[in-house]
């Protein structure tokens, strides 16, 4: 079986490639390198610097490589950026999905595991959030991912495309040896920003809003380790290979931590002071996003290994200490 990993040079995609290789599976990587890093993918892996919207280039890859299954990480994923530039999200994400499925179907490749998001739930009507909680996104990022789920659903009805949508909560951490990790051109995510502050690369962390409807007023997210997350993708690929029906699963830990608790946990994990200040709310942020993840555990048999945010932060800390400037240091 050959797995095509789209966005395989990005943060989550590179961990997926690593795990597929550990499992001795054949891997082909596509990444347009707008936010990914060539150095995040081992030299021996077939690598194409291609944008998934470039259908001719994608056709050539499907012609040259014998692809059985696709894992799709190649999308834009920054909530605040999507509020400022929604059309970028509908183009790269939604239109990207249409172009991809057209090419996949031309080559009769009909199994895809897709990175969806808790942002599709918007301000959820219930907590913890289950897969049947209504999806009403409150930012263009979440909207684009919901559109992508719907496109796959109708492509299943019409053409028999089989898909698994994995709705990620907040992904953090790095491979335990710190050889690959999180490195975005413009960092907006909480854990790397906290750890860059711990390293002295930033002066302080700004905690966005202390007046949310949560126990301590700071907004609450559910953090899942990137290696646990990619493990669920392998299980989802195997689920599809067994001929099972299209499905969707939340991937989270079922534990919520506030921004303030995360800063505190990082102080514990790193032994650093980590100066923090309270700032205004960030546009597009719901109060609390916590997953019910029993469906992935029972149907995919997913068993996350990392149980506390301290453990998750420690692995990210190893990466940041080894690569204070990210992949530039390699
Ligand atoms: N956050 C923060 N300061 C930062 C970056 C993020 O307070 O510098 C908060 C943000 O408001 C959210 C949480 O941290 O509540 C996680 O944000 P992130 O951007 O990491 O992920 P998202 O939930 O947007 O996918």
C-alpha cells in the first residue's frame, strides 16, 4: 500500500510521514512548501513540491506513483488569518479539495483521510463535543473545513469515495527525540509561543482575553499530542482499507485546559518563568472546545499515550531547545 501524504512537510504531516516510515509503509509526499519545510521530510522519501490545486502536476504524480490511499493535511489552518482573508481559505482549502477529488477519482483512488477540526463546531451547543454536536462554524477556517467534509460526503454518494474526517482539537508536542516539531513562518499557536518565550526568543506571552465564560475566564482548549494524533490517521487508513463506511471522529483528550493553565503547565515543564500578560480577546475564538473522543477509541481502537499537558509540552520543549530557530537551525 502506498500512502500519498498531502502537506507532508508541515507540522502534523511530517509526524505522519515519520510514523508511516516507522511502520515500513510506502510514502509519497506532496507539499507546496508555503508553510512546510523540505527538511522536515527524510531525503529518501519521494517528494513533490506541488500545490494540490495544480491538477496537471497532481495528475502526473498519480500517473508516476501507484497511490492507494491519500491523507490530506495540505490546507491553511490559522483562525485569525482566516478572519482577515477568508477567500484564501475558500480557495486553498475548499477549492483545493474539489481539485484533489477530481484527480483522485480520475485515477480511481477512493480512500482519503482528512484533517478536519473542532472549529467546525463553532460555539458548541454542548460540552464535551461529540461527533453529532451541530456544526456551526464561527470563522472562515472552520467554515472551509466543514465545506470540505460536505464535499466528501456528496462525493461518496455519487462516486463511492470513502473518507474519514478526523476533527482535531488542539494539536501540540513533537516527536520525543525532538528531531521534527512545530515551526510556522508566522507563529500564532499557543504552545510554541509559550515555549519561544521560555527560550527568551520572545519577551512575553499575551493571553487573549480573561472574560470568557469559563471557570478562570481564560478560554479553554483540549490539547492532543501530535504523535497520538497521527496514530489515529494510521488506524483510519486501515479502517478504510477494510472497506468500512465513511465516518468522522473527534481527536482530543477529553480534558480542557485554559490558556492560563497552559502557561502554568509550561512553567512546570520547563522550569522557566515565562512572563505572561492579559490582552484583549482574539477575533473568532469560542469560549471552550473540549472533545468527547470515545468514538475514536471504540471504533478505531485509538489509545492515546500522552495523558497530561505537561508531558505534551515537554516533548515540544525538547524540539524548541534543539531548534530555537526551527528548521533553519538544521
Ligand atoms: N492564545 C493566546 N495567546 C497566544 C496564542 C493563542 O492566548 O499568543 C490562545 C487562543 O486565544 C486560544 C488558545 O490559545 O484560546 C489556542 O490557540 P491556538 O492559536 O494555539 O489554536 P486554535 O484554538 O486557534 O486552533
